[in-house]
C-alpha cells in the first residue's frame, strides 16, 4: 500500500504561450519523466521543444545526471539520487523550460541521412510468409503474401502512391526506442502521412533493415527481432554490433533524436551489395549531412493553405479506405 502523501506528479508548470503544461512525474528512485500535457497528443512541435530543452539541460553537465531518453512528448531523465536530488533536477529543467518563450524561435542541430530502400524485397516477404505460416494464417493485413497492398487500401491510395509518399518527404526522428538503435520517424510533410494499424498479434521475426509503419510512425529495424509494424521494404544497416565499419566505431548505432532521413528507391541487389560493403568490406560511405532545423520555416510550410488543403484530401481518402479495409 502506498503512503497517503505519495504523489506521482511531483511538480508542474502551467501552460504559457506556446509552451504546453509541463508535468514532472516520478518514474522510479533514479528516474524522472517530464511530460507535456495530461492527455497524450501527437504534435511534432512538442518533440522539437523536448529536444531543445534536452540539449540545454545536458549542456549544463549536472553532476549525477546519467542520460536522457527524449520522445515525442516526453523525456526520461536517469540520475543518481545519491548525488542529484529530484528537486534539484526539476529546478534545472524548469529554468530551461521558462527560458524558451516561443516555439517559433526554436532551432536545433539536425542531420539529414539519405538511405536507399528496396520495396517489396525478398527478405521482408519471407518474414510475412513466416508469420502467415506460424502465427496467423488468416491475417487480413497480408494481401498477395505481403503488407503493401493493405497499406494502400487503408489509405485510399495505390501501391505506387505509397512508395512515392515514403520517398517524397523527410522523416523526423523524435527519439530512439523499442530496440537498440531504432528511431521513431514521422513525416515532416503531412501530405505524406501514411497511417496503418499494427499486426495483431505481432511477428516473431523481422529481418535486419526492414522498414515498416505502425499508426503514422515509420521504423527501421536495426537487427533481426520481433515486430508489429506493416512492412514494405528494406534499407541498409543502421546497427553494427562488431563496430568494424568506421561509422559505428564509437557506437553500434547511429540514429540520433532530431535526425531526418530521406529514402530513394533502388533494386534489392543494390541493398544486398551495400550490406556486403558495410558488414564485410566496411568501405561503404553513408550519406549524412549536418544541418539546422528551423521550426519557424517548418511551421510556415505546414500551416500553408495549399498544404492543409492536400492534407484534407488525404484524410478523406484515408477515411474511405479505413471503411473498406479489413480490421486486424
């Protein structure tokens, strides 16, 4: 039985201007979760703010703060309670939160990573076939042995349009999770926001480099693992446990919160060739460009009349597609 004076919410900041309500939630003896708003919502602006606050707090080099785990509307702070009190940590975070008046002023470091993708490749088709054989023979999300036609059906578009939507936007990483090295990516162009339900139940196996979508979130599977996102293709390695390739010398993963990725289509043979040159030859050169993400520029684009009109058209297609797509 928990004490009567125990409260999960330790402190808060009221909503002010473009800053949402900030909740400071106890998450264990050495963990504090900072959360925007009492009710979950999807708003990339929240993530932009999370990353900005995260960078400033880490920049203080606070003794006793081990690491942070930023997400779409939360940040988990891992600290040593014998060195750093939770009240001291909250005070440091509050100071940063109150120093950021308007989200329009936010700019942050953001790398653009260009990745090749092979749609409907043989390896991801094997994982779908394995699922049908061993887990759910009547899986409604599997059409002609794969998921991409189901994705198109749910969104009221064609398979060709799904591929174009994947390749014609930058995908923003709100933070890593689920599996070491995997990032949660969201389309910066809302006209490319593919939305699909997840597998039910999930898969037992997914190949390294598989690209999938669940809800509106895109994920690249860093190693062979289970998974529940609808799969539609495969990209090149984003994780290397051996750390033989120069890119992975200091860390077996390379996605960072705030990264953007952009895909371009290639034949499956090119993906297999690159795997050889990453994991064996270790001479493949990744296309990574440093840059700055300016929130004002993105908001001007996002809120423009032409973009919002096309978003409305896409939502209408998705509504119609959802009505006819079989439920998982």
